[in-house]
C-alpha cells in the first residue's frame, strides 16, 4: 500500500496525526479533552472502551446523564477534528458499539510508539553486527522526540506508559553512546547525549558520555562548564553528590586542560592577570570537592616538611530537633552560609560544599582551638545576619595528619 495512504500517528512528545500533506496536532488546539479522548482510543485500539471507563477518565466524579451527553458531544468534536485530515470515511475512524467506543482497527496506521518499541527490541538481538545495532539505535532515537504524551503527564495512565517508554529511551541512549564511544566517534556522542539531557536532566550516564565526549574532542572549557552545571544540579535539586565515575571525569578534564594549556601560545602575563582577578583574591577560596581533595592531600604531604599546622573543619546545618532540613530550606540558607564563610575567612583558607547540608574547610592555624575561633566568627556573623533562620549550625575541627613520602 503506498505510504501516502497510511495514517501516521505520533505520540512521543505531543500528539499528532498526519495523512498525506494534512496534519493535525495538540499544539494547534488549546482544548485538552478532545486530545485526551483521541489518544486514549488510539493507545487502547485493540479493544472496545466502555462508556463508563471514558467518563471516569474525562469526567471523574461526575454521574448521571450529564457526563454521558458531554462524552457524545466530545466524540462529535473529535470527529470534526479528524475531518481536517481528509481521509476516506473519516466518520468511521471512531466506531460506536452498544455502550462503548473504539478506534477503527481496520485502518492502516503507523504509530511512532510501536516503531520505537520494535526498534528497541531489535537492538537487543544478539546476532546483529555492531554496525547493524548502531544503525538500528540511530533509527530508534529519531522516533523519540520527547516523553510519551508529554502534555498529559498528569494522567495516571499516561504516567505508566511514559515511564515504560522512557526506560527504553534511557537504555537506548546508553547503548548508542557506548557503541559510538567504542569507535571513538565522540563528535556523534555529544549531540545525542546533549539532547537526552534536555529530555531527562537527572540521568547520570548522559552526563558521563557527554562530558567525556567534550573532553575527547578538545572542548575542555565546555566540558568543565557542563560538569559544574551537573554538580550544582545534583546538589540543589537532589541533595546528592554525583557518583564516583562522574566525579572522576573532573580529573580527566583537568589533565586535558593542562595538555591544552601547554600547547597555547597566549601571553603568560595576560593569563596571570586573568587567574588573579581581584574578585578571586578576596575571602576564602571556594572550590569543588575534587579540588578540595587535591589541596588536602598536598597539605598533608607538605606538613611534614614545612611544619605548618592545618586543620580540617566542618560546618553542618540541621533542624532544631536534629533532623535533616528539607532541600528547599537548605538551598536557600546554605548559599547564605557560604557567603558568610567567604566574607569571614582569609585568602589562605579553602572551602568546599561536602553535601547538601555540610561545608568542609581547611584552616591554617596553630591549633584546632585557634581554628575554632574562626568557626565561631562565621556562626556569629550568620546568626547576626539571619536571626530568624530555623537551622542549627554545628561545627567540628581536627588537625590534618601529616603524610610522609
């Protein structure tokens, strides 16, 4: 049958129907219920859907003749929409039987969810060659514009199906990125994972492949920027630090940056002026946990030779009853606490956020008792500036042990 006679339906992302050169879609209509009814009948096209089931879906809590009449009117409006496609027998697309409605199963159709699912299943076929598997992956990715019926994500039945298709998509991106990485095709990994992050910004593997791809293609600055945004997202939204395999990428970014720097011919005086910008010379040095770890190890190695005393301190935030504060409260006050630390400590002090409710500090001071004085100044400043803060701040401090060798 010629391709132009097939009704093409897209449900990954928005809902749209195309026949020949005619297309209708939910992006062109502001009313939700007609598209909900249409999508439901198409999704469950293998059966007749009882009227009561549709009323519970579209008019929950309503009873009597009123919702039944509203449903009949809604079916009429959906049929009117479908007439815009100019299919033969438009009126037969939605069939009515006694006490139920159904999508016409005899109509030739092509649905992206079916094509996507079949492609994902074929990817797992063990006898495919790597080239065939990659070709199938790329074809499957083209179907997934966004999550299933993204505009109706609040509906229970949509959530369940969206979760299923989304899980297929995550595995598909991981498989595709892994195949491309094995061929060192990092320039192809970057757009695939960048788009995947737009769909799901909390999937760790997407960041792993994207950041590694940026590093391997020499885009060190972009890799570092992506890493920082990801690190901040995991802190502020989830209250978590990224997993070890992600944080290890920071070392790879640093090594790549060093190699790139060795090849640069820029004027060192200009670089020095950039590195020593005035705003970076005031207050404590804030850094990410990976940098803090490197500095800590350097200090531990140098203590034995220099005789300098350095203390490791922690400031933790809790609710007054000792429980962990909610993330929204933490995000607000931990930033304020960071500002107080920055303003109170000296240039030689190093600070990193260890978790959603904790800061780590490296304080050069003769004894832990002397370092505690600096912590007390931070707490006093914070209490003075935010007297109504519901958080309780606790501190601890100990000397950094020397490491020989």
